[in-house]
């Protein structure tokens, strides 16, 4: 039908139909099949420069290790066409809001008693506000770590027993939401805050916990909780470890978490290591903790392949020990990542994929399990950690996130011992699993133990 034959009303209706059907470009992430091959990535970038609607392409890359992905604005038809290119692994829309939260620890907002004496309790004339509260015993989930075979938890005199090395000299990269370092748990004792360094993904934001609102009135405080499990004064396994806080931004996307792994890769590649490129490359002594879980349906083939490539390189060429949780879906399968890399024949060597147990040693029913996974278990049910909501108080958390954080701390602790200082990451992973034992003899859930037999 020709336009000149339309009535004015029909013309108006026609214009609204045109507006309704007009396609709007959105931001996509384009993943190469192998970001290390410059001929392939150059060909894709040339195509993107000509195709992207605004002619602008952002590139995410790793130092001396090629392209992670590109982002640019595309029409859906253009994105579908790019996805068919030989050298392109995936083309997926970038999440803009209400993105899937992969943190695997449900942390309630219940506040517990502070493990520290408040200024009000100390009195108005006191100059010390970070004084540990006198306690009869350590928290049970920490005592559990040093619970000797043949002894009950209540036989441990209320103490968490450990060697004074306590993780000294070992770096633990924590790819998560950041942390609030003003917490007493990070400022007294071994003063974690003074040793912590930061790597940030995305735009410049404050040194905080991105799982919280800016005014700390709401959120999960996930990263703060995990840091305290690794090396906090009251809750940490490796109290002298050196944390590198790899902070993803608020409303983080799958691309942000991938860039977090890439930031770890860059930092280690750029760190001067006299052993790099030799058989002793593992003397860099680093643990990477990823206390989160993306179900397979939340990520794409390009993301899965690139994250594995980065982790493979960290393991094979830089001697890094990866630790993660198996997820909280309560399924008889581990259908997600990073934990999925620990299963199958093409698995990541010596990755620790951790499940959660109670302080009595019973498996938490929310733990995903499949075949040999989890390959180790750790306390992860109603365990205490530092709260991001208030200055002093602590919180409870459950899930494979805190279990993996405790295990990352244990790996750092064992690596720092004189007897283990020259061991490889594979040796430490094997040692963690070898020392683990079931607290309930009739069950098969081998849970972590630090091997300490001193007084």
C-alpha cells in the first residue's frame, strides 16, 4: 500500500508502528576463541570497528596474554552475525541491572555480640577502642580447624591451635566484593589492614565492600566476611597471610568477575619473581580464592574458556593454588564455575573445590556434589565472620563460600610452615586433602585439619 493513499489517521498510526518496531542497539561482550592469537583478535577487532553502532570498542586484556573480550553496542542482528564468525566463541548482552549474584554465601542481617569491647564498655576515659573481649574460648568453627583426630570439639580446651608462622609470607588473592578494613578484626592482632593491598575492576570506586550500599545500610557484606575467614583476628585461619583484595564493582557482571581473575594474572605476571620461568616458579606462593559460583546457564562458552585459560596459566607457569566453593544449589552435580573446572579429565590441576559441613562434621545439604567433588570439606554452617554493617559486631554465614575461605586460609597457613616452604601448589593441595578427615567416622566427608599437634 502506498503512503499517498493513507488517511492522516492511518499515517499517524503508521509512524507509531515504525517507532515500536525500531531496533535499539545494546551493549554486547564479544569473546574470541583464543585471545592469545593476535592474527585472530586483530581480524575480530577490525570487524567490530566497522560493525559496532557507535564505532567505539572497549578491549579487556591480560598482560602478555591477549584479549579477554571486547564490548561495544550492536543491534541484535549484528550480534547474531558476529556470533557465527569462525574465531568468535560467544557474543552475549552485558547485564545492566539486577545481575545474577554469584556469591555463594547467604548472609543474614542478624547482628551478633561484638568480639571487641566497645568504647562505652571501656569507659569514657579509655583511649583504646579496639580491645579484644575476654572470651572463654575461640569460636567453634575455628577450633574445628585444629581439632585433632580422636578428639571431640569440646576436648580442645576452647582453643584454636596453630603454628606461629600463621600464613606469613603467603599471598591470598580474594576475588570478591572488597572489604571494610576499618573493622576491628582487621586492625588488631596481626593488623590485616596494614598488609592488605587492592586491585580493582571497573571504574574507580572507594576501598569498600561493593556488596553493600554506599551508606552501609543494606547488602550482604560478602567480601568483608570472606576476608575475616581467611586472616581476621577473631575468625581467620591464617592470621599473618598477606591478602590482596580484588574488588568487583557494585552490580558486578560476569565480565567483571572474569576481569577480577585477569587482574590477579596481571599482578602476578608483573611481580618480580627470581624463580619465574624455572622449576621453582611456585615459590611465588600465592593462593587465589574465588568464593562464588556461576551456574552454567549464567555464563557463556567464551567466558568459560577464557577463565580456564587464565587459571591454567596461573597454575602452570606461576605456581598459584586456586580455591573455590562447589555452590549452594543442593544438587547432585556441580554444574557451574569455577568449581566445574575441578572435575573431568581436562580439569584444573590441584584446584580445591570445597563443600560445607557443620561443626559436628555433617555435610550441609545445600552443597553441590558430584563424583569426587567436593574434594575437601570445611566449616560452612552458621559460622561467624566480620559484619560489614557495623563497626564492631559479627554475623553468621552459611554456604560453600565461607568453607572455601577457611580452606584458602588453611592452604596459606600450611604453605608458610618451615616443613612446607619449598613445596609446590600441587603439594599443598594434596596436603590439605591428606590431612582432612571425617569428624564422624561412619561418614565420608573429609573435613579440613591443620595438622597442629603442639600444646
